[in-house]
C-alpha cells in the first residue's frame, strides 16, 4: 500500500501504519487555520445555501471582480478556479512539451500536473544547511532552455519564506530570459510582515501568482483559489478552464473573506505566537525545526533518521502528522506539523516528551 499523497487523510494513514483511528484524533497533517472559519461564514451559511439553486456565472465574473478589487488589480488579470489545485493543473497545460524548473522540496501536485502534460522537468534542491533557501548559483545554472519556474512561497513543506534579495535576483534572471515565474502563494496570508509578491507583477511581467482561500479561512471543502497574471496569460489559461469552475457557495465565501481583515490579522498573530513557543519547546526536546514563517513547520530527529517509528508512535496516541516520503529530498527523515491551538499543541508536546523518554 502506498503512502497517502496528501495530509488530512487519517484513515488512509492509519491503514498504512496498521493503527486504529480514535474518535478524538488530532490531525497535525492538516494545515488550515486552527481557529476555523470566521463567525460570519457560519452566520451567512443559510443564505449562501440558497445560491446553490442557481447557476453561477460560467466564467465567475462576479468573483473575479471581487478578487481584483481586493488585490488592487484589473479584472482581466484575474482567473478564479476550483481551488489552487485546479489552477496548478490549468497552468501546467500551458507548458505541455516544454521545460519547467521546480524548486524542491515542493508541493507534489506541481510535478504531478507537469508530468500529466508531458513537460520536461528540471529541479534544484533547497538544502537545510542553507536554511532551506535555494542556491542562487544553482538556480541560475539551471535556467538554460527553461520555459517556466514553479515554486511555492512560503514554501510547502518547509514553511520557509525566501529572502527578498534572493527572490529579486531570481526574478530578474527569469525576466531577462523571458521565463515565466509561477509562484504559489497559498500560505502568504499566514506570514507576519512578509512581502507579498503581487507588488512585483509590473516589474516582472512574466510573474504568475496562485492563491488559495481555503487555508486561512479553513474552507478546504469549498475549493476556492485564483491566479493573478498578465491579461495575455489569463486569456491563455481561461481558454482551458471549464465553465462554472467556481460554484456559488464558494463565490460567496470568497467575497466575504475579503471583508475579514481583522480575523486574518488576529489569526496570524496567534499562530505566530504559538509557532514560536512550539519551536522553543521542540528544540528543548532535541528536535530540529525548520525556520517556518507560516502555520506549519518541518521536524526531524538529530541526527536525521527515518521517522516511520515516530509517525507510528504518534498515530497510536491519536496524533497524525504529515509524512514526507513523497517530498523530493526529504525521504521520510522529516515530518510536517501544523501549528494548532495551545491545548492541542500541548498534547503533541506531551506525546513527543514520551517518545524521548521511552
């Protein structure tokens, strides 16, 4: 049996490990907002359900307009879709039979989507020794004959944000070579004082930004994502998009989400506080933690080793984590953990203390 391809699959993970799934499972493989959606989402849910009885606009024009207004761009620079994953697969179709550079470790769906479209894939690997930042030397050396670069920022699975000067040099190199830059900002809104790359779209016109609404607002079941790019690139992608990709309920949630800045700010601050507390506690236990800036992080033993025994130990205690067997370069020596609420994180700490003392 194969490992689950994603987080939030406790039944599949339990079957793989041969453990049971308790009623009170804590799933640290899920990296949505631990505080759940804003209160307004539940209050408005009955009225949103009414919208399910009507067809949405085939191209989601009302949703695109709302996104454009919130992002400060033109509607022609926006394309909304059925979650970030649909956007990733949509963009991958633009690079059929072309060469794409991946910065790894990275979200496995990039490779899956590109391989499905027979793209030629080149890779460079960000290393822990370099704080999980990609090497500019390696990046520049890999750009020959490349049509596009795919990467996530902040990175999934490390949770690390790349340095601003490094990004600027990477983007300039792509600009000089007319290479598309596909940047997945699915977790951008979890960071504190982070430069969102949207402000660079005119300086680097080949920049394509993917964003997800499902992480911060904890609505993964609704599937809500979008891209922002040049009007020409949006038109190319739109030709490949099926009609009615954004359902009316997801559209309502997207439009309401842009009114929830106070909720976003409060979530970011609480998560940052808890993330730093967890980092300190986990390092005191002897674990090595990635310098994450978002609501998840990588953890490994020191020295590094296969963490299957630890994953199984935690599962037996009703705690599920994200394995890294399908992340290039990690190979099961790390686990990805979400930042959850204080009492949930304390339960994880207690379990890891037990692991160390066994």
